[in-house]
C-alpha cells in the first residue's frame, strides 16, 4: 500500500471514531481536517477523507478550509476515497450528502470506493451519483450494528487501489 492518511472533520466525535477505526484497520494515521494542509497532500499518495453531514446536507464546519486546500492542490497523482456519517432516519432526505462537497473539490484525483445503495434506508442524498454512494455512507446513530461490517467490506473493496 502506498502512503495513506485518513482526514476527518467531526463535531460530536462520531466521524472521528470512525476515522480512527479506518486508520487502525489500515495501519495508518488519522488527522483532523484542521491539521490538513498542502504539505499533507504532497506527502501522501492516498487520501481517505471523511465528514459528518449537518442540517440540510451541510458539510462539517471544519471542512470548509479543507475544501480550499483540496481545490488549490494538484490531485492528478492522488487517490481519494470518501466516507461520511449521517442520520438516515432524522435526515433521510440529505443522508451523508456532505460527502458530495468533498467529492466535487477532489476532482482531478482518482476517486475510489463507491458503495451500492442497497441495504440502506433513506429518501435522498446528494452523495448518490449514478445509483451509488460516492463513498462509504454510515449511520452510526441508528445502524451502529452495521458500521463495522460496512467499514470492513469497504476497506476490502478499496485496498487494492491504495
């Protein structure tokens, strides 16, 4: 596996815990997006980027500066995988939608890790492109019993590309 880092934005700790789980399973470091910089991008081949979704599909607050870092970087030789946390019951119409903002900012990178929507219960999400989530969607509030299995399946599907 090439050099890989997990970058997360988390307000309540859920996304941070998931980022740390992913990083531990891959044997890599996880950092808060507040510590994300052009140097981070330059030093790693693979970026695994995670955010929670707030309100009507908004990005986690700390990610707004992180988006600028992504947009200003040359991502042409980078591989990016996304994961998002959301609440599929209370915010069924915007479930994990914030992943789409990171996805849009990471254009130019090789983006991997789409996930079929089968097995998820939600009404709508900006993070669904061509019938699949653009990354790993997790509802650790209402479906915490599925989180570990979804992480493992996703990591198995992307490891060969990292």
